[in-house]
C-alpha cells in the first residue's frame, strides 16, 4: 500500500530526525573526524548525559534542555580528563596505539554502560516537560512537538558549532591542529593543549545532545549500541571533520530510516545506519565532502 | 622445533584424556556446565587473536560470527535434524565464508574503520535473523536435544568434551599459523602494511586467509551453544558482550603468542563464572571492562608480556 501522503510524512519526520542525528554526531565529528581519536565511547557518553538530564529533571524538575546545559561543564571536564589519559598512554608513546586505543575506548564504553545499569537499572527512563506529549497537526500529518524542539535545538547547536570552528580564534586553532600539528608546534602553540580543549568541547556538546536524546524518546542503558552505528555512519558519510557534511549526512540517514520505518516496520530500522555505513566505507571511504 | 611439536601434541592428548576421564568420574553436571563456557571463550579468544593479534585488525564482530554459528546450528536442527558434528562442521564453513566476505568488503579499511565495519555487519546480520520467522524471529526458538551418544552419560558432558576438542583444534591451528610463513607475514602487515606489500608479502591474500580461518573457528565455537542452551534468540546470540569479552581476554592475556589468549580466557572466564554465581552478571561486565582498560593502559603486552619481563629480569640477576 503505497501512498504519497505517507511518503511525504516520512520525509518530513526524517528531516527532523536527521537534524537530531547531526546534533548527536557533531561531537564525534570533532573527536574522531578532526582529532583522529577513535572515540568509540562517544555514544556511551551520550547516554550517560541523558541519564544526567533525567536525574536533574526527576529530582529538581529542571527543564531537560536547561539540565543539558547545566551538565555541559562537567562533560567538558570529562572530555579533558579522557583525552589526557588517552594522550599520556597512547599518543605520546606512539607505539601500537591502533589496537589498544580502540580497545581502551571500547572498555570505557562498557564501563559507563554497566555503571548506568547498576545505578538506574535496565528500565526505560524519560523526562517530563510542558512540550512533551503534545503534537501539531498540519494537513493530515501529526508532528510531535518534542521532535520540533529537538530539531530546532539540534540545528542551532550544529550551526553555532560550525560558526565557532570557522570564525573564532580557538575554533580555527582546532582546525589547524587537525591539519598540521607540527606546523602549529613551530608557531609556538601547544598542539596537545588545543586538542585537549577541542576534545572537551566535543564532549560538552554531547551533554546537550544527550538532553535531546531523552526528549525525543525514553532511554535505556544499552541504547548506545545502536548509536555507535548512527553516529559513526554520519561522521564517516560526512567526510571526516566536516560540520556541514555532518548535517547533510545526518539528514540523509534520518530520511532513510524514517522511510524504511514507514514502509517496512520498526524491526528493520536499526540495520539502516549500519548498512549505509558499510556501503559508504566500501565504496567511498572519504565521505560526501571528503578532505 | 621438532621436540616442541611432540611436547605440544602430548600436552593436547593428555588434556583431552583428562577431560574424558573427568566426564566419566564426576557425576554432578554443574562443573561441566560452567566449564563449557570457559572452554568456549578459549576457542573464541584464540581464534580472534589470529586476526586481532597477529594481523592487528581489531574485529568487534566476534558476536556476528558467534551468532552465525549458533543460527547455522539452529537452522540445521530445525530443517534436517542434523547431528552435532554436522552442525559444527557446517557452522565452520559458513563462518569461513562470512570471514572471506568481511575480508573482501573491508579490503581498503584499516584501524577503527575495520572495527566499526565489523560491528555494522553484526547488527545487520542480527536484524536479518530477527526478521526471519523460520528460525524463531525476535522471540527466539526452543530446541530439543537428541539422545546422548553412548560413551557419555549426559549431553552437557558431551558438549564439554566437544568444546575441549575444539579448543585443541583452535590452538593447534593458531600455533601452526604463528610458526609459519603465514604468521610472520601477518605480523609484517601489522607493523607496516605498505612496507610488507613492497617486500613481496601477499598482504591481501594473507588478510583474507586470516579472516576466513578466524571466522571459521569462532563460528564453530559458537555452534554447540544452541544445543547447550536448548534455546536461541537473536539478541543474546549476537550480544555485543561476546565481542568485548573476547577482546578483553585476548588483550589481557597478550596477543603475541597463542598462550596469551588461552591464559586470558581461562583467567577471565573463571572470574566471570565466580562473579556471576556470587554477585551479578552486571558486575561481571564491569570487572571485565575495568580489567580491559587497566591492562591496555598499564600492561600493553598483557600477562605474557609481564611474565616475559619477569623472566628476563631474573635472567639478568643470574648473569
């Protein structure tokens, strides 16, 4: 049963979803795309942020978006510490960083996941806010307001991050360190410090994205496993480190998932991002807007 | 060289004989039930290290191969009522084909890209199995064990012995790879793929071979799990915990020698069994994760690295 209405609805929801995916992936785009750190724990940090937001919302009835901003400084520190640990153990010694670096972040991801399970249990958790649970009707489409809120904030987050990286002094320094670390060292700047700062920013962004994650749908501790596919799919498809590419790739993924969800049912949805990712890796590893 | 071969095969024969005697003398099934899991992890870790250790390609998709092994067995039982030996042999075949496929698909990928691609593959296969009604779909499927074959008096004991046999096969395969041109070629491509290619090492062929052998062994190690649990469902057969466990066991043991993954799997497997009984399965994964991170940070060469340093220090003291 094919209908244009259904397809149109799927595309609209897909674009909304896609911008949200851009927000959850943009931190990884910096950490992995620009800094070459194999941040497999990114989705685990994302879910951790969602639980942080849940805690603030549940205990003190703080708005989830505000809660996301409140925990952002903590996540900035978490990013600084994580990168420093990674740098001291792998990048500085230089030897065999590949295998062990990946294993390191994989281990961290599992530790975070289990700590969440031990603290909150395996049940789904959700937040409450005035805009959650209502919907707008346009023509014969029903668009949940929570999706619109996530869409707007995600777009704002992604665009302002792109502006930060291209317009400000620090943002340009971050892009410079990604291009030529040695050159930066010769200019008298400390590339390690800049990378650490950038990793902190990338992790702080995850805090806000985590708020969006729990606004859009309830979260559970093992949700990060699906998001490994989504975030890496977006970042790789985008071409490493390109923020505009991230937005485009995320919208492609969102629309693809939304169409499959409408046409074939929810049980096929998790495979979409991974299939896209595999396809991109096999055919065009440099991504849409590759360096 | 020759003498070490004799020592190895004598050791393997003694090990199998001991396992057989144990199944005849101990009446209680529980030790075999727990021991099976440890032996299974020995097979998986040793098989994983062919690709992950020698070649330096971190396969996160252990669960894909494991699950494919389980579901090959399920399919054979459901469709033909095939016996255990056939299940394992066909699972190994399917696993090697899957490994070959992974190798071809990821031909141009290195490092993290290879790892992510293997996770992707695992999820795609899991989703396909979830949507496949014949093997039970998302709800899983119950399996009936056939009557046990004569020398054994219970099915669990037989599975324990079969898994011990798989351990010997996996270790013997890995050991012969390590000591051959294949192993040295893989180590060369781990250190510098371009340089290896330039000096005439057939890197692509070796990589495909390593993928196929590693995949075959992991799927074979997973196949008996269907009969062991008498039940299979996609989310547990393709659980990412298998990947992290195997990664942790191999790296903690040390991947430069086949003894490493064996030591790591036994050590962590026993710890897991004790923790699962005494505390909870979550704490279990937590301990695994923490040990993985600790070893990766503090002891890059794993337990065998630590042992070797000890022995070289002692040698220095003596001289």
